[in-house]
């Protein structure tokens, strides 16, 4: 079965990016959330105010899911290597949007009754 792919890059020690081939497009919806870092503070008179830290917004972690992978697929080894090496990666999608961060965890699920197939879930902790 043919799958569409996205480009993936590894950040080198000097900050430059090196292409490292492609990964399959995830099989599930990506929830891309942007969060404010402001804090609500109660003042002495009981009123409230909001304090903004130096960073105004952050990106939440993002989860990628791949279903029905062959359990010997090279994607599994590639992602396990990034995790073990603590690599900072950049995944660029078909709209040229980049997801940058480090893999926090990989979870393999073996569907009961289906031999040689796994589902894979990766959580990317974003910069």
C-alpha cells in the first residue's frame, strides 16, 4: 500500500537542519493548539489582573498516529532512534507548516488478531 509522506529534518549542533528523508503522513487528525502564557493574578483590592511573561504564547505537544504499520517498517526504527538520541526534529507537512521539537514518547499497540501489524503513536514536545 502506498502512503503519502512528509519531509523530516534533524537539527545539528550548530542549529542547522539536515534532511533525513520522509515519514508517512499521520493517519489521524492533528490538533495544533497555541496557548497563552499569561497568568491571572488577584490584587489586594480583590480585583484581577493578567500578567504576561516574556514568552507570550507557546505551542502544546502534538500527537501523531499511524495505523496498520508493518511491524518491521523503517518508520518505527527511525522514530526510536530520534527518541534514543534525544534529537530535535522538524516535520514539514504538505502545507509547508513545520512541527519542531523532541519526541517525548512512542507507543506501539498490537491489534489483537492481526499478525505483523502495529499502530504507532508519537508525542512531540514542541519548542
